[in-house]
C-alpha cells in the first residue's frame, strides 16, 4: 500500500522551484494535493492591499498553469484555514500537510495553532523555511538577544554561509485519483475594482516564470551598473525582484547563488562590488523579517518606546496632497505618481517621500505605511514596517532624527537632468534643469516660458523645507535617546 495523499498548503511561496514544502511532499511518494486558502479575515489589519491582491490574482493563475504542466492543479478554498484544511483532508484521505512558514506575527501564530491542532487530531503537519536565508531564531548577538543594528546582524549572517538551493524541478509528482472541488479564481474577488491597475500587466509579469526572467534580465543587463544606477530613479538600474520575492515566486537562496555564480563568471572589474551591494539589499530584507519576528508590535507601534507619545500632525489635506503627488516638491511628487501609475516606486524615491511625510509634514509614519500597503505590488509587512520606522527614526538601525532629506538637494543629486521628474510630473517638463527641482524659486519669466503657473498648473509648495526642517528638529530633539545595542 502506497503513501497517502499529502496536502501542500501554498502560502507566500507561489513557486515550484526550490520549494521545500513541495519537495517534502514529493519525497513521501504519495499523491500531492496543492491548495491555496484565501482567508483575509485571519490576516487582520494587514490583509493584502488592492495592489497586492491584483498581483496575487495573476500569480495564482501562473502557479496553477505551472502545476498543470507537472500533472497537478491548484485547489482554491476560502478560510478559515484550519477548517479548509480539515475539509480537504476528509475529502482526500490526506494525513500529511506541508507548508512554508510565514513570519508575520498573525500568520506565524495561525500556523503554530494549526500545527498544534492537527497534531492533536493525529495528522502529520510539517512546516519549512522557504522564505528566508536564516531562521529568525538562528541569528542572535553574543548575549543571545536579537540584533537591532544591521551591520553586526549581516556580519553574523555572512559568517554562517547560505545553504545551497533545494531541488530545482521536483520529479515524480503524483496526482490524486479524484480531485476535490475548487473555487473559481474569480470568486475570490482579488482584482480591485479601481481601474488604476488596468495597465499593469504590460508593466509586470507576476509568477515564477516572470521572476526567473527578471533575475536573468538583471544579471545580464543591469548587474555591473547596479552600484551606481541603483540610486538613480530615472535609470533602469534595480532588479525589481521585490514583488516576486514577497509572493515567494522566487526564493532568496536561488537569487543569492545565481548572483554569486554570475559574479564569479565575469571577468569585468566591479563584479564583486556589484555582488556585495546587491546581496546586501537581500540582507536588509532578511533583517526586516528578523526584526518583525522578534518585535511583532512594530507593525503598529514604534520600536523606540519614546516615540509612542509623539504628537504628529493631523492635517488631512497635507496627507491627501502627498498621496496624489501634489506637494509642490517635484521629486516627491514624481515618486508618488510613479507609485500610483505602476504599483511600485524606486527605493531612493521611497526614502525621500517617507522623509517628507514624517519630517516635513510631521504626519504619522503609519499613515504612510498604510498607503504604501494598499498601493505597492511588493507591499511586505516586514519591509514596509522597517522602511517607515527607519525614516521616522523610531525603528531598528533607524536614521537619526536630525537626518532629514532635502527634496531639492536630493533631486540634483539623484536626478540631475530631471528625467525622472519630467516623466512623472509632465507639467514641469519644459523647465530648465536648473529649476526642475525647485520651481517655487524659479523667476517669473522662466515659469512663463515653461508654461508653469504655480497654484494652477502645478501646486505651490506645501511647506518651506528650511522652516519645516527647523520645526522637526525642535520637535524630535525632545525625545530621549535610546541605546540600540548590537
């Protein structure tokens, strides 16, 4: 008598290659029943936003197509997850359930509870690490505490080495003799109602094949220029792998080894620097997940307790202007408009718009985090939380409160010719580059020649940055310093 059916519960691991849960089910030798359970209620406040749901819809289609090529199919069910798994076990006779762990607080707690309950009922649940290079409980300081500063965290990670990728193409996958019923994908109602996502399929290619193509394109076309171009928002210098990583369409281990192997094959100078700088960004993703695991309250509250009572501005009109890319600061507005148009924003622009919201406008970092959560295709709770708390100065290894990005100086540094601004803020396209990042200082005749009328064709600046910076320094300087340790 052969092995019984194994259920593979897909979570944020929507891939076949280097998928430990799928590989473990294949090793058992019995039929494999892949399932995805849509249960937004169990995600709490941080259920996927509109942009993420768009990506998820397409990614689930692609996963089903890939599984069908292997003789399987993806069964879709609604939650609660425990009830859905119990139903599938009853319908299929399965006793084993495998999945790859998630590390967000609610998701992790849910998985632990499901594992406990299923074991009590005589089932064989088993979870794996398919999302991170290291388990959060494996990396700690000399005193056994979690790291709160990136540099020593990353040094510790590098000293351990990254394990090899798993089996790239599982073989001998057996299908069940009878497939249980599956909901049509459309019934999950993942596609947002807003028309603003209508052109995204021309920009993005969700799914495992799209992830592999993005990695290959980055290595072949962008890799060597990464150290310089990564900070230029007008340049095609970043990998754009972040949404693929978030949805687990590609594993960080596969990226890690592909980058190192590619750098080793190149004879061109700078390959090692490019490798180190890119993999360091994978390290920041890792750090974000480790911090959220050890400090789960940070999704809603600051890591630094002294920020909890900080008096933020409640000027809703400023927040709305920021969301719409109408602040009067061109580089800020370009970033926000890129976000709305594409579901993504260049990392340098993300840091700038975040700094502007929390330091110039003095609006709570959670307001920005929630907007990003709804509009980013790569909205990831750990990375989103760390990025916003970093900008606000209240998180792990955060930027000091006195470091405030100057939108004009940043513009001249990272967008010197104004190409990024001209693309996303076309009403300023005719301005000479000397004024493209500071139209509020341009002479009247320059504005007239460029057909720019402040307050009509383009908004006046919401705040004076110099005055806003002084106000922010005064407000944040009252906070007590906190020792971050290692």
